[in-house]
C-alpha cells in the first residue's frame, strides 16, 4: 500500500509523490516538502537562483556525464540543461524513505533511522520527465531516478532562497544529488 503526500507548492503546480508503506520507516515530511518544491523550481527556466539555492556550496551534482562541485559549476550545469529544452515537466513517482538519523538511544531495528550519517538524510526517488525540445517541435517523456543526500543548513549557507524545510533559521539543502536517465 502506498500513501499520497501533499505539500505546499506554488498555485497550479502539482508535484504529488507517493511513499511506500513500510512499518517503522517514516519519511521526514520536510523531505517531502523539499522534493516537491525543488521539482517545481526545476521545471521553471526563470528560477535559476532558487534552483541553485537548493544546494550547499560544496555539494556534488551529477546529471548524466556532467558533474558540478561548486555553486558556480552547479549554476552553469543548470543553465546548460535548458540550452536545448524549451519546456519540461517532472512527474514524481515514488520517494523511498528518508529521515534524519535518530539519536543513538533510538537507533536500531524498527526506528525511523535511514542513514548512519547524523547530519543528513539519504533517499532515492523516481519518476518521468516530459520535455519539449527547442527548434524541432519534438516532445518526449523519459523515466529518471535520483539519489540524494540532504543536510540541514543555516540560512546563510549557499544562496538565500533555498527550498522549504529545517528548523528555525535552517533549511534542507542537497549535499549530493545524482540523476540517472
């Protein structure tokens, strides 16, 4: 059984994601909100700054054969993704459990701990993306999958328009993000 989760996204944008039902493995709702907000920004070519702000300054981004390891490289990679694509729309499939590590007293079988990294949450996600190609009028839809590590960061780490999540003065940001197409 799967559960549909809703989160706050810009009006008219639907980025619903399904979570597998797995007893003892809850996905942190901040992760769901972050993912939905990230793909809403990702599908808008005018929102480069917001997209880049979803990454820590030292994050590693891998998309296909391209790798970026700094804010500037991430911005350049983002801009190159729109060079031949006029429009795109992600459809989120399933997000596999992600939560921040439990304190040592709660760690172990049956807890919501997913990753041994006490500072981050690792997750995987899959879906499809529909793309309209520039100049050719061609449209396609392809499956994709992604693996990511999120960390809580203070507002001043990276750019200031990051995705939602985190506690007071903190937001979730990618420390690592890899897309497989």
